[in-house]
């Protein structure tokens, strides 16, 4: 048994298929009010399994007021990451307070054990679960949820997932939720053709890690022009683009993936998506909000996201 792929401190993959993950500090949920919100872990589908974490802000002044729903998909190259990680917990809990929204953060199944498109299917299943829970009134933390004001967000690989879940929701006649807007944070896309930045840094550790995560997550036998990686190769009819939700794309100036986010925003504009905006944090690195959830840049990002949601 030999080591064939590694993300130091996060992931090791061995030749016999064994996968070992090393999680950073995690945060347990709490139904006791802390920092202005409560949190709870939920089971979305026990057979797979798919789980999630709910965040709800304190709203004692108007407990019957309906709140928008944010469904969030974490990053990690489809291979690592969890809503239980301390950075995600703090960022999303604080965001629920800032935006006065209910947040569901989804723990989808990870590659290489579960290659794409499984992450897309798992995350779409979370929308179905939310619809069932709200209609049956069986989850207390969702009693204030407004399923006509649903937003999808995620960072890195989670930003990629946002796009594909939105497409599936548009194509499905049975999606129980109305997706009003998308917020992609430092989205993780790719292609066989390198961007200028990728060509300059082709022999860098960053490009190598990027290629490794795609190699582990793309269906075996396919390359980075797989539609899940290269959005330009997704064959969608015009009616999908005409129904595409308002979209905000966030990029970071020091992010290796900045060009991909800019390209995605331009792609949507060229497809006729009417409401598309690009926001840039000029001096920040990739997923800074996870590593520095209390930074000024993170607070600004949360404010930008909150303003976007309030428009719809």
C-alpha cells in the first residue's frame, strides 16, 4: 500500500483506495444562544449519509416573522471540508445574525470515495429536505423559514456546487423552493486549458494541488473539460439561462482562482443572465473568510451578501 495523493494536514489517499482525513479544529452545535444565534446538526439523508448544520439568529422581538433561507456548501476541492470546521461554523453563525436569515450548511459526500456528480446530487437533496421539513413543520428551527426566499451560497468547490444545484433546480419541475439568488465565493472551476496565472505558476505546489483535487473528484476516465469542472462545456438550453437567478460572484485579489471567478461572471453575462455582479476583495487570499472569520474583510463580505439578499 503506497501513498498516491496527499494534501498535507488534510488528506491522504493510498493505492488500495483507503482514504485518511485529518480534520482541523471543529465546533459542536449548541441550542443555547451564543453570539446571537443557535445551531443544530440535522440528518438530511441517513442512507447516504448527508448531514447538515442549521443556524438561526435570535429574533425575540418578532418570533413569528418569516426569515430568508441560505443554503451553504463548503469548499475543499470536493475532497475535504465540513460544516463542523471552526471557521465555517463561526462564519455562518455570524452571517445568520448579520443577515437575519436561517442558514443550512450541508455536509455532502466527499471524493475520491464519492466522485462527481454525487456532490451535486447530495446538495440538491438538501433543497428537497428543506421543502419537506418546512411543509411538515417538523423541524422547530425551520418554523420561521420563508421557502419563497431561498439563496444558495458556497466557497471554492462549494461555489461550483452552487452553480450546478441552481441549474438542477431550474430544470426540475418538482423543486419545492424558490431560489432567488446565488452567491459564489472564490468559485472552483477549471479546464484543460490553463489560465495565464496557472501557466505562470504551472510547476508550483498550488497548481499541483489544484490538479490533484480535480483528479480525485472528476469521474474516472474524464479530464478537466468535464462539464462539472469546465462550465463552458455544460450543454444547457436557452430557457435555463433565461430563468437563471440573480448572481453575485466574489473573488479575492491574491487568490490563485481569481481568474476563474472573473471568467464565470463574464460567461453568465454572455449567456444573457441579467443580474450578475462581481465583487473583489483586492488584498485577500482564497477563502479568507474561513481562515479569518472575524477579520474586517470577512465582515465586509457578510455585509455585501446581506445587502444582496435584502434586494430579493
